């Protein structure tokens, strides 16, 4: 497995790395769960990026966060996000 270089990612998608990271995660989620047509979503949907999907009787949602700092520096934000 290739370890991503996030500085390269930010350089390549410098106009808005956060939005591009969310789009990348969305594409990976759709590929993982074989949803080629995409998933309905609202802009700035609270707590999760898209409407949840149902797979094998489980409700699955996802959240993408792109930080320029360590995850531990964003602990309060992550805890708040889980509560939504």
C-alpha cells in the first residue's frame, strides 16, 4: 500500500484541498459499496457527508475531514462531529 503524501495532495488541489478531499472520499465510498450513480446529499449536511445507505441490514454513513494539523489538535471538533 502506498502511503499518501498530503503535501502533494494539497499542492495538486490547491484551490480547495478540503473540498477535493471530501470528493475523493465520496468516490471511494461509492466504489467500496458499488454505488455507481452516487448518493443523494445536501450541501453541508450536518454530521455526515451524504444520506446513509443500507447494506446487509446496516445503516452506513460517513464523514470526511481534511486537517492541515494533527488529528489530536482537532479533538474537540471530532468529538462535536460524533455528537451530531
